[in-house]
C-alpha cells in the first residue's frame, strides 16, 4: 500500500516474483486533477499546500501512466470518503 509518497516511480517498479504475479498495489493520495482541487486553489484555500509532505501531488492520469510503465493495470478507482480531493486506486500486475 502506498500512501502519500513522492517516490511512486520507485515504489511501482517492484518487479520481483512472486509479487509481480500475485500482488496488488493500493495507492491513496490527493488527486490534483479533481474539480474540488482546482476550486480550492482558485480561492486560495487548498489545505494540501499547508504541509511540506503534500507538495508532491499528482493527477489520476499521471499515476495511471506510472502504474502502466511499471507493469501494473489499474482495476479500481474511487474517491476517498475520508479525505477531500483524494483518490484510491487498486492496480494488478498487467
């Protein structure tokens, strides 16, 4: 499970067996392409910029591209019920 990391490229590149055959990747993070994200930026109220750990935010499209480069296929996407603007992605080996 990956939560709030800017090392996603390195983390997604886990290709050793048997993980590559059977493992799922669960990725939870803010979605910089969410409409609410843009609105909060426009009114200067985006709380994700208040902490240094949130300065590495990505879009859903970027995470999907990195997953695919690392040999994973996204199989489920959900908007977080707990955190505003956050995405929850499950991916399996391609």
